[in-house]
């Protein structure tokens, strides 16, 4: 027993000594100190510094990293003009000629990227683009549907400019590519630096991105949020780069790329008490109280009956509805009348419509 304990203690001592020797042999200075000279001069004699690792591969990678960082932060015109992805994106969006490629590359550079700089990211452009989008989309909806309740109006605005929608526009319609390769892999494959300038950069590209593993930080962005930043930044860039009438140029671009999508506003409504709400609306507008009338029926005593009900205010029909019961048909008729009221679209020659607001039941 005594000999076995002595052997185990000796093994532990040998392992600890061996481990300390390895740590001493591979101990290096911090990264910032590695940027200093790897040699010291004493009496005109150069003495190499053993604590600094210098290899030609590491030096070349360091130069590549610094050139990439400088290119992203400065975006020189002679370099961005060589990026095929950036030029093709400029043509796909039909951007004006005065919209510089350097500005477009900045729109793709998010603050959460590992090699971005606050003076060269799209943070400020994103704020301006978000305000422009919200203003013009709200103006468009209020002009087209002046009677929309506030809740439905906000839902319609989100249906046009939410992060999910802008993600679909930026990735699948505009074709913005994502930079998901590490800087080391780009260096080893000898990828030109200008290729990176045409891709969306939003996360730390120093470490490889493993499938099924996601690093969550306080300043990290999701892929959807990054595409939203890029789309809003491009809209802001159009406003800034416009030579004449920047508001009109931005409004035209938003109308062509954002508001051109079809939105069924009636699908956003959900009435809990449609018959009662319709009665309150008619009373507020000075109309006669709505009356439901059976217009047609089929198979009342059968397994699948069908009833068609119309709701009238005086002699004017407000809406129609159908259902397998009279109660269901009456509720659908009241819902149809409410949708016709809220989704009313005035003509272009008509004076602006000012609504009294939603009906409170």
C-alpha cells in the first residue's frame, strides 16, 4: 500500500512539472503586444524575442486581415467598382447613377460585425430608413383606407415593413448574399477582398459558424434583423444620394419595392360582436338601425342547410352573409357591412375623408 501511494504521488508530481514546462514553452504575449517588434536591440546586436511567434503564414494572414478591415472601413471607389456582387446588386435595384457603390457597401455593413467600425456601419442609415419607411407606408395606408382603426392600421404597417417582410425582400427578391465564411477560410482560398464588400456582414467572422450551435450576445443580430437593416439602409442611401427632390425619389423607390406587394386588409379584421358593433356604427352616423332579413335558403330540414341573410338600414342593403344557421349568416352579414365601411377607398378626385374613429362597443 505504501509503495503504491508513493508511485501515485510521484506520477502526480511528474505530470504537474511536465505541464508547467509545456505552459512555459508555449507562453506568448497578448495580441496587442505581438504587434510590436519580435526582436530587441542591445549594443547593435539583434536578440530575437522568444515569446513572440512569427511565421510567414501568420504575417500574411495579419496583412490580409488589416487590408480587409481597411477596405470595409474606407470603401475606396477603385476597390468597390471591382466587386461583381455589388455592381450586380446596384443594377438589380435600378439605383440611380449618383448612388455610389461605396454607400451601397456601407449599407451592407452592420455594427455587430467583427471588423466593422462605428463610422462605417449602417446604424445611422438604418434609423433614417426606418423613419422614411414608416412615414410613407403610413401615409399610403391612411390615404387609401381613411377609416381603418388604429389597431388594424398598425397591423397593416407591420405587414409591409416588419423584419420578416424585409428579410424576404432583401434575401429572395433583391438577392443580397450573406457573408458566412470565416476570414481565415477566405485567406486560405485567396479570395479577393472586394468580394466581401458585396455581401451582407453582420456577425463575427473570425470563428467558424458551426451547425446547430448559436452564440447569443447582447449585441448580436439575427439573420432576419440584419437583412432588415440592409433594406432600410439602402432606402436611406437613396434619400441621401438624390440630387433633386430626395423625398420624391425615396417615395418612388418605396412605392415600387415595398408598397407594390398586394395586401388584403380585410383579412386583418376580427370582430367579436359584429351585429352590436354595426348597430352602434349606424347610430353614430345617423342611419336607421340595421335589420337582418332572410334572402334565400336551401335545405332547412336537411343535413347541410344553407341560409343567405342581408342586413339593411332603411331601404339600403349594407351587407350579405351566408351560413349553416340563421345566427351564423346574420353575423357574417354584419361583418360584411363593417368591412365595407372600414375598407372604404375614396376616389382620387374626392376630398379627403376624415373618420370619427373606431366604434367602441
